[in-house]
C-alpha cells in the first residue's frame, strides 16, 4: 500500500479578551482516534478533511460539530500550513483564525473532547496538541509556514 499524506484543519478561535479556545482530548488513545497520538492533550477544534470538501468548509464543519460554535466563512482566515511528520503518519494541517463567531463552546462530542476552556495565549497548558501549538506559533510569529 502506498502511503500518502493526509489533510487536517485546525481553528484558532479567539474571544474578545484575546483568549484561545482549547479542548481537552480524552485520555484513551483508542477513543481519541488520532493517528497523531494526541490523547490527553489540549487542542483547538479541528480534524480531518473529508473528500471533496474545501479547507475552509472542513474547518467550519469541524468547529460546529465539536463545539456548537458557528463561524462565518468571510470572517475566518488561513494563518498557517504545517507538516506533522511521524514514523507512522504524515499530515498537512491548515490552520485558520476566527475572532467573530456565534455561540458558546459545548462538549458536543464528549467521547473525543471532554471540555472546552479559554486560555490566555501567554498562559497555555503544558500539553498542547502539536498541530495546535504550531498554529499558535504561526499566529504569534506572523509566519504562515514554520
């Protein structure tokens, strides 16, 4: 079987206090269903792109599915492209930013994300999921590709 990169999306949602929304991934590696091994980490809303889905549509879908928050396509912008290279997988992740949204975060998929919290960008938890950490780094540095 030929191995090929997969495509993921992550969304950095900032509230009016400049805090980022992060969700606590379930500790069980099987239920966490990530081949990037992010069980127990804090992550932005996001996931895998579906076939025939645009990057922005995938980002908006994932946020709604995971949090109940509605994003406006016109107010959501691309801020990063990253590579996650592991011995057993390869993802290319598109990172988006949204500051204007509708709704409050809810754990709508508790079998994957147990809770959502807002974090100051200068006081993040220690165990941020690597793709999410890279999106934050891109945002803070102003560099789309690190």
